[in-house]
């Protein structure tokens, strides 16, 4: 990627759950200010192997496990919003199945 832009990218988001794509997204940053957000969750046994200089050069790596949603504190607010009919959850239901 840095060959395409001559300096690298400023921001990247990876949602693939594939560790090689995550590493590529991180390594293609511009030194000093690049930020990547990893959204996909790879298998727990997979290692994220990159050179330490990628961190020391000022690049930032951030993750979001399930969108950083915290059910204990966030779910009551979602229920209140739904009860006030401000959130239309029904439109996100794709199919029904037996309980």
C-alpha cells in the first residue's frame, strides 16, 4: 500500500477476521500517525506477528471486541430506548426459528 501512496495510509479498518489482512492493514500505515481499527475476531490461537518498530514508529492499533459493547451497562439503556419505540429492532430480524 505504501508503494501506491508513496507514504502509506492514515487510517484503516479491517473486518475480515483474517490475521494476515489485519497485519497488512497495520503495516501499510504512514509512520508517525497511522491508526488501524480491528473489528473482526480471529481464532483465539492466531498470533499477530509484526515487527516491534511498527509500534515504536507511532502507529496505533485499536481493537473492538463485539464493538466494545458491554451488556451489563449498555443493555438496560437499549431496552429503555426500545420500550420508548425509538429503536426498531424488528426490521433487523431476517428469519424466525424454533425456540
